[in-house]
C-alpha cells in the first residue's frame, strides 16, 4: 500500500442496471426470487458498492499484488430501481487502520437515493491469500 492511501479519497461510479441484475436473476433456481419484481437486487447493489470502493483505492495499492476484500457491509436499500436506470455510487474512504479500510457509501438512481451506509474492506496480499485458501480447500 502506498503512503498516499489516506482518508478523504472519493470515487464516483456509474452503472446502467441491466435486466440480468434484477431480483429474479439473483438466484434463478429459486421460485421465490423468480416471482419477485424485476428491480435492481440488493445482492447486486452490494456488489456495485464494493466495486466502487475497489476502484477508489486501487490506484493507492500495488495492484494486482495487493487487493481488497469486503469484510463488513451495513447499508440500506430504500428505493426500487428498474432495469435501464443508471445508478451512481459515491464512496468516500473515511478510515484507514493498518490494512482495514472503512468507506461511507451511497447510491442514487437519478430519481431516488437508493442506498447509504458503510462498507469495510481489508487489504490483502493476493498470493498469500490464495495460498491460505488452497490450504483450506485441502483440509
């Protein structure tokens, strides 16, 4: 990690919601999900906000040797967004505690604020992480 990785880093990320990021697409093997409205799924919203945080800090890491993994998410999902809407995510790094990073996150769909909250990520060494994962699989 570079010494320029400090609180205050902000990033804006945009994404056009396609039909395959709606609730029925989240778990197509689930009859319950298939019966639900075709709106941006919370699971995909979480991934979108993680993506924005990753993009925010990658320039401050030794990418791809250093990466970040999500360790905690605490967000609202307060408005439905249909396919075809552009979602804008705004993230701000508010805390750096060693390899632990905390972000304030929010998302808007052009009509409503659809999400806000906090997200925590942890900086990893990709090779060490994958080696540890291999040991877990062998067990």
